[in-house]
C-alpha cells in the first residue's frame, strides 16, 4: 500500500492553512484517508494515535518520517496527555469507529483541551445533537457540519475555539 492507493474522504481542508500542527486520534482507520492525507497536503506536523499496529506500521512507511506514529489505545493515551497539559495541537481530528462514538462524547471536554484552534469530530447524526450541550460548557463553537457517508448517517462536526 502507498499514498496513491488512498482515496481521501471529505474534510474541512480550508482550516489547515491556519494550522502548523495536527493530531489524528483513531488515525489509522482507512490509513488516514479521513484526515491525515489532508494534513499531508497542507504540510503540517502530525501526530497519529491508534492501537492498530499493522496499519500504523504501514502508515509510518507511507507518510513523512517527521510525523509521529504513536501505537496506543486512545482511551488510555488521552487522559495521560490531557492531564500533563504539556502538548497541544492546532487541529485535532477524532475519527473514532462507530462503537467508540459514545466514548468520544463522554470525553469531549478532555479531547478539546488538546486543540488550540480546531476540533473535527466524526459522529453519528443521532448522537450529534448532544454536542450542543458540550458547546455550552466549553469555549468551543460548532461552526459547521459535513456529511461523511453516503447513507447520511455519519457527519463531521467542526468546532472552532471561541476567540481562537
């Protein structure tokens, strides 16, 4: 597999010109077609976290050697990094598998602490309505949504840090 085999999915690429760093949580799914491939095109420094060792190794061979590929369980990695409050990224992309959507909602506050400017979250439409609650409790504004699937049941939720 190589980069030319990847068919990029929709992504808010217009945001990437304002970013120099990116974090892709659950980033190995589809070998980065949902987020990392777009960050490559924008020439930003990227950190990918996923627990799929095989896909992460493949991605490490395809993407720039300067990128960080962190083979870890996001659910274990996130609290350690968020609590350390040492590292943040301009854009954080969360492309969790569908069975992890409830976890993403439950950990939205913690995930959001890692983003300086933008947060892009893949979410089921029926769960996305809960996002309004989080926006009321954080310095984040839901600025846009994008349809992610042919069925119309999955969408990207695009948040901007208020004042960011």
